[in-house]
């Protein structure tokens, strides 16, 4: 039987590391207003821009606040990934966990 039943699960009120990808450009100066997330942009092959935000959030309420802010900025959300290890502990490297497809 799989070990899935013995792993800790993410709770609404626990911190976790996330990667959020949005269509469009978001300047790094927005970091303080978006939970201190690290902001990086990259160009796709078709010259469109994708912005990636990575970092730890206190809980899912803070995640929801960031997602709402991105929505209000009219930035389409492409992906939201929880980068926290399966046991809910540890700090993953946001640049190596779940790598993005560079072709967009």
C-alpha cells in the first residue's frame, strides 16, 4: 500500500513555499506589496513575457491575497505550484524545483 496516508498534509494555516507564474511583466519593485516574493521575468520564444514569483507565504490566506492582487493588476495567472516538500517541511530551491518549460 502506498505511503500516502502517513505523510503530513498542507493545512490552510501553515506556511509553504510557492511559485506563481503570470502572463506579462511585473517589476521587481512590487515584491514588498506581494508578500516579499522574489520576482523574475523571462521572454518566451514568441517574445511575450512571463513573470515568476517565488517565496514563502505564511498561510493560504496570504496566498489568496497575492493571487487577488495579481488579478487586480490584470495579469493572467498561468500556474500556482506548492514547492514545499511532501512532508510540509524544508525549504526548496525555487529555481530548481519544478522547472519551467523555457519554450512557454
